[in-house]
């Protein structure tokens, strides 16, 4: 990635297990907003009758405690938070660099529109090793 602009850090993602029915996601996001929690990243997945929301928020510990205290099942996991140029080939170069160091991407999600940098949340097989690789490539 040498020469490319990349900003990265370690973050924490919350996974909240929720019913897969109308209004559940709305209630979760409204609940967090009511308590001053800002959501930076979100991805959703479903299984038979249930689902989960993976969230990156501005106050992870407060959000985790609030959700847990409300009776919902929540888990926390370290992730990589990355911002790269939203141009053809930039994501490929990043992923090739990590793969060259035997790091697998277990899952991830991204967002970005025309003219914006691409924001990525990646879950590599080893977050600390991935951070070291990115630091060395600066």
C-alpha cells in the first residue's frame, strides 16, 4: 500500500442478537440514540427467525452495557477500522498485502459514495498481526 493514503486503527464491534421482525432494528437504533450513542458502522444478517446487527459505535462500552442491561444478548469483538481511497484497485491492494502475510479476512463490511473515502470494517484472522503489517507498510 506504499504511496496510498490509508488510515487505520483497532476498534471494537458489537454484535447484538435480535428478532428478525419489523421494527426491531428501528427500536435498537432509537434506544442507542436516546442514550447518546452514535453508530459509525452497521451490517445485518439473518438466520431462521433471528438476526444480528453488527455495530461500530462511538462509545462501545456504554452501548454494550446499555444493550446488555436491556436484556438483549450482545458480544464484543476487535476489528480493524480502515479508511482508504475509494478508487479502483485500492481495496485489492490492501487485501493482497494482508493475504501476503497469511492473514485471512473472516468477514467485513464497507461504505462510501462517490467522492468519499471508503470506510471498511474488517475482521482478520489476527487483528494485532494485521495492524503490524499495516504499520510496517507506511
